[in-house]
C-alpha cells in the first residue's frame, strides 16, 4: 500500500487502487500525498444505483470522517460535484444535502449551516435537502452527508441487496413448481441479480488528495476489482485532481473577496 502511494507521489504511477484496510489506506494516503489546498480532510465517494437504470448517484462521505463540520461538508459538496461532472456528463451536477426531512427547520445545526454555505455559491447546483429514499429515486446526482451517516447507509444498502437476493432465491427453490418458474424467468432473474450485485458499483474514490486513490472492497472478485480500476482510469483521464484543485481555488478566492 505504501509503495503504491509512493509511486503516485513520485509520478511513476497515475493512480493507486487498493483492496486493503480502509482506515490504513486513508491514513497512509493522507500522510504520503497530502490534501489539496483548501481541503481539510479527504472523503470517500462511491456510486449507488437509482430507479433510473441509466443513472447512478455519487454519495460522499462514506466513512472517512465520522464527525464533519459544516465547512468540511461544504468541501465534500464541491469535490463530489467536480468528480461527478468530470467522470460523467459535463453538465452541472445537482447536489443534495442528506437530511431527516426536506423542510428548512429539519436537521441539526451542522446540516443547517452547510445548507447556508451551499446556497451562497452559484458555482454549485445545490437543490436543497433530500431524504434517504430520494437517493435511489435519482433526485440528485451528488449526495453529501457526514461519514457516519454515509457508512451506515452504505452497509445497510449492501445488506438489503443480499437479503433481497436470498429471498428471491428461496422463493424460486421452494418446490419443483417454483423451480420450473425460475427456469422460465432465468433471463430476467440474471439481469435482476446483476443490478442488485454490489460488486457492480465497486470502487470508492478518496477525493481531496493530491493524487488519485481508489478503494476496492476487501472481498472483491475479479469483475468487481476491474470496476475499481476502471474508476481510477476515468479519474486519471479526466484529471479529477486538477479539476477539484481549480474549483476549490476559485471558490476560496470568491469567499475571501
């Protein structure tokens, strides 16, 4: 892990992809590569599926920071917006702030202050608060939250996907009649299993560093790890690190002025 990160720092490698311990990777990457100017802490960002089969939503932070300030959540919004625009479409990404309700009176002071910071910036297409069920509806392109909230939601989503897969398997293997039904619906079931498989979304970006680092799931199989590598390639090709650095510099200059 340290060798790979050193290669990125030296410019020998364009990116680091690791399936190692998340905490160790984050700590080592931050020590070796350092954070970008204007960024307090890196964040873990990954894609989640939505009801729109042609659209995914990028969520951050997913566990790197369990007690983020409003300023740090604001930085996450900037980084998520730039990353989503760079590796996806070039349009201005819709950024939502995860909250327990859509009303302005909802949420803690940390979230309310973050919302004020986002509303004051025209460079970010901030659409306001969104709730947990809005994520899978595809309401926003980027969803910002504290790492504690994000990690709990991610693990719960992965567990739910496994639960649904198990329920479907049990339902179709209960007796000879259900097995026959499964055979008839095999094509549909395979497509459903593919959409529910978390490995299809493997590859979490450690954004905010002076280098590209992608975290793969520790139990990732070949296809899942390949997805993580592809994420790193997309970020390299679109110079995500440079794009985030430029955007943060512009916003900092505007705030200072």
